[in-house]
C-alpha cells in the first residue's frame, strides 16, 4: 500500500475534531429545520419530490411490497424511473421510519455534513496536513455551488457532489493498493452514485475519477506524451465516424421498411 500519500498524524489536533467542526457548521446552517417539525423548503420538493417519496413510503409500509407502477402521474408510468428520485439509495430508508417530510430534509442535512468529511479524507489522501484538510473540508461543505442545491431540493445533485471526494479517494486508494478490498470499496461508491438517481452528474464524476486514475498510473510527462493519445483519438474518430454513418443508414432503411409495411397493412 502507498503509505506516502497519508502523512503521519500531527500532535495537537484531535482526530475527532473535523467531524465535530463539520457537525457544528451543519447544525448552524440548518438550525431552524433541526429545531422544528417542519419540512426543509425546496422548490422542486413542493412540485413532485414530496409526492413521489410519500407514495413510495405509504405503499411499502401499507402493502409491504415494492410499487412497480405509479397510476397517478401522466396516466401511469413505471415506478423505477428518475422522476421518483433515489428509490434505492440507502438514506431512503429514513422515509420508512420517520415522517416523509422530515426524512427528506434530514437526507440533505446528512449529506452536507458528509461532504466535509469526504473532502477531508480526500485532501489527507493527497498529502495535505490535518489543519489544511480541515479547512478544505469546511470550504467544500460551505461552497455556494454545493449548499445552494438545498433550496431547489435537488437531492440527487447534492448527493453526487457530496460523494465525489469519496469517489476520488476510493479511486486513488484502489490504484495505489491493487487488492480486492479497495476495488470493492470503489465499486460500492460508484453504486451509490448510480443509486443517487442523478445519472448525468454521476456520469461526469466517474469520468473525472477515470482521468485521475490514468494520471496516477502514467503521470504527466509533458505535451509530448499526448501525441500517441491524439493519434489514437484520430483513428478512433475516423472509425467511429464510419460506424455512425452506417448506423444512420441502418436507421433510415429500417424506418422506411417499417413505414412501407404499415402502409401495406393499412391498404
């Protein structure tokens, strides 16, 4: 295992201090929600978020089975659909043990706290001191581009953003320590990203982790190192261009045949 990436503990700073600092910051931010029995306001939460989670929780707790169909939206549609949110994400279990409107808020609050923890872990993995990592985690937790996702209730985006430092931490650990356990952890983090139900942001995060893994494996050797990759990219582009053309041709031919068959049947 690459132990050089994790500097030794520095005296004078308790190991529990980062978690305590991030917990205090999170509670200060959401003190009105924590001290009440109200819903954490979200514009999208009011429009569809609450209904989808409430339908899920009532169906599971009432019928003791999984809802495969939602008859209330658009004349009916499959329940395993992005419109119903993170139905397989671990924190969804909160909706089965507490009021749904409270569970939705606590999921966001928990991930704001975890964002600081995961960034602290990632910065420590990069070799930063505990003090610098502490401030880095706090800055990430309080970043406007992250914390503002609470207002619209964009829980999927917030989940992925909170998990991204953990993804990079797990990727770096797996590349440096080629054993089954680190790769199992990495697979678990990727699964969490997928279960967040925000596939676009999860897609971008995974590609970022792939880029980091390639950098850790091959390093940066200057612009000349890009020449083989650019040549390969040019060849792939030519090959894929031909494939795309053939695919479009197949679609046009197939659609024309289908259209002719329908016309013949109609006649």
